[in-house]
C-alpha cells in the first residue's frame, strides 16, 4: 500500500420509505375512486327512485284496500273523504282503516312522494260508524302520489276502480273518482 491514500467521497444513499404514499400514488387512487363513483352514482340514484316509486305504489294499494274496507264495514257503501278521516277509528275501537304515517295528515310525505286522497261529498250519505257526520262521505274517491323530487317523472293515482295509473305528469288533479283518467296508463302488475 502506498502512503498516499486516496480519499473517496461517499455520497449518502437516499432510501425511499414505504411508510406512506407519494403524491403521484395519492392522485392515482383519487382518480380511480372518482371513476368508480361516476359509474356507481347514476345506478344508485336509479335504485333510489325505483324504491321510492315502489313505496308510493304500495301506499296507494293500502289506501285503495282501506277505502273498500271502510265502505263495506262503516260507510254504508260510501267512501271516506280524506286520509285522516279514513284513519279515524270507529266508536269504541282503537284503530281506523289506515294505520301509521299514512293517516297522520290529509297530505302525507312518504318516501319521496306526496300522497293525498279526496272524494266529493254526497249530500244523501248517512253518518258513519266513526261519526264523520251525514253527507261527509262520497260515492267514489281518488288518491294520488306525486314525487317531491322535481327530476322524478313517475306520478301515480288510484280511484274507486282500484286500478293504479301512471303518467309522466300529475294525475291527481284530473283523475276522476271513478273510471279511466284522460291521461296515463294502467300500471301493469
């Protein structure tokens, strides 16, 4: 060995830590999540709309069945005029023909739909077993379910004919209490 040793310069080695993400890795993950959300969100919204529509249809079926039961057992063949009066129990009973939230108000918001019921009072109608008073019930009825979301295009209605109708605009205002409406089509079940 020589007395004149050469000194080598030692450069420090940088070791990348695997403990965290690099900025590029983080951007890649965020991009993938954004793409997946973009694909899934429309399908989730469609599923939500379908569930709300199914709930509205079920509510109208319950109202239709409750009206028939009311007319047969309490109304002497006449129908209750509103949701709250259909929910009113007969004298001495604790429950009416509608239970729960459907009979809480005359216009009910349920599962994204506004649900209502009406009938034209018939002057010759007798008093009912739940004491609505003479001349308060009707010969027929109509009920409607309109979406509260302005982007929804499924509107439903039912009347004394017990067929549920669907249209892309509100059926309730023009729905006859008996017979077929001027617009819409029967819901196939």
